[in-house]
């Protein structure tokens, strides 16, 4: 694990964007595993800046997103599909047909998981971007008694529902289930880039790096990956 210490959120975002930009420059047809949440928004802004400056070309890039809420149509402003368009895809020259994300409105959950696993198999990820849930979840893989393998439908924990409540008007409107790439699939990415910002993430980041490898802290499995870069700001690293 390489840990890069950033000053603050903006610094973390610049460093993460530079790493992703280097990946795209070295391999223009890179497959990127992309993430949502507040953490990568600044990184996406920096990537858009680089695209506008003419130093980045997304025309051959593919993206495979980590997760999607069950029951939210693409047009819903809180769906991750919508998030990706607003925060990145609409602002760069990535092709729509090269962007993959689970379908939150799928009628058959198992068939949807299977469909997504086939996409993951067809397009092995060169780089997987991750944020970190307060309870150690990655994607939407919540603490559990085992590490998940392929794409699965997850019942969100109370802690995650509360963390996500800031984006919804009422408790009822917050989805309680989500499709997520499995832990095994996340670990199959060649390179993993985990971004962490803020004092509230300091305890879980410490557990991830120094604690036991346990499905109760799903991100702790990253200790076993041979190419993980953690870009964390000083607040997130304050307990280390
Ligand atoms: C959600 C997403 C995760 C993300 C996490 C942390 O649960 N499914 O991919 O990493 O939130 O979010 P934030 O970056 O807003 O702290």
C-alpha cells in the first residue's frame, strides 16, 4: 500500500486526478472503475479541467461504475447514473456507449447482477477509483460475515442510509437497497486508487490500514492487493 499525504480535499483531488490522467495518457483505452459520493467530485472537476486544457482525451476510455441504488430511474437526480453524467461524463468526450453502470430499475435482480458481472469480465479494469464509507464499505459492500464475490444486491445499513440522507428530501425517499460490484471484482482491478478526506473518516482509515483483514471492515481487504494507492488528506490521516 502506498499512502500519499495530501494537505486537504483540494490537494487530494488534484493528486488523484493526476494519477488517473497518467493512467489515461499511458493507455488511452483504459478501463476505469469509477465511484460516486462526495469524495470523487473534486477529482472529476480536475479531470474536466485537464480535458478542457486539451491534455486529456477520453474518446477511447471505458468506465464501469461501482454501484447504483435499486429503484431509482436514471433520470432521478440522486441516481448514480445521473451523478456521473452531471459530475463527469457530460463534460468530457467519453462515449455514452462506453459507460457502464448497474441498472437500478432492473426487474430481475439476479439477471442484472449476472449482466453486470459479464461486463466486468469483458472489460477488466486498469484502475479502480474508490471512496470509503464511514463503516468501511467500498462500493456498497457493507460490513458482513463474508467478503462478497460478484455483483450483488445489498441491503444498506442504517449508518449508510443516514450518511446518504443529506442527498434526499425525506427518509422515505432514501433507497434502502443497492446493486454493487462485489469485493472480489473490486480486487481484480490492476490498480486501486482510494481517496479519503476528512476527520470523520480517520478512525475507519486507521482500521483499514492497520486493523485485521475482516469482512466487518470490507475495505480492510485492500491490504491484500498488490497495487493500492491511498490518497488521503491530513484530517483523514490524523489518527495514524
Ligand atoms: C456511498 C458510495 C460509495 C462511497 C461512499 C462514501 O456509499 N456507494 O462508493 O465511497 O458513499 O461517500 P462519501 O465520499 O460521500 O463520503
